[in-house]
C-alpha cells in the first residue's frame, strides 16, 4: 500500500463528500513511521522524499494517497505532479511548489497539523505523566473544499 498515516473514509452525501478522520487513528507509531511510496508512482516517490525529511514530520500525517496524483491533505483534496524534479500541487488553478501549497493551506489544516505535532512529540518522549491523550476530544467531521 501507499503512505497514509491516518485513516480517512470518503462518503457520499454532498458534492465534495465528507471525510471522517477520528483523531484517535493518528497514532504515535504513524507519526514516526516513514511514508512509504506506492511502487511505480513517481509523484508518490517525490512526496515520500519530501515528507520524510527532518522537519516535515507533521505534514506527513496529513497526506493520504487516493490515486495517482490525487491525495488528501488533512481534509482537503490535493492534486500533485512532478515537473522536472520539483513536486508541485494545484492551488487556485495554479501549480505551485509543495512547500508553498503547505504554507498557504496551513491555516485551514492547523487543527490537523497541531494534532500531528502533539502525537509526534509524545512519541519522542516517555509516556509517564501523560494525561488525556490524542483523540480524547470529539471526532472531526469536515467537508472537503
């Protein structure tokens, strides 16, 4: 399989569908695992190289491959491509570098990024004294933009 660090299920009911992402499904193991690309998929290979770099761990938990070149980034659908050796994403009808795509979508996906950071941090530290836990809150239900 491809690299999907958190479970996401699309259901019908609105033109964009709904994405149900239980916060408890983003586990410490998923936050620290390497993203493994789909064999033979150049876009997924470039995405894996990007998200597995030090410092990009939080966004790793937000990418989920749907099909070749099509991903979920948090709760948002994202079209990705490789041009030359640059990974790009379609944003407002324009292809932009993946770093810009993430930066410009950070505010809309901030709740998911924060949860991924908390999981990654808790995975790197001893669990003793940890109260509550990731996923203790309500389940997130969002509409794809």
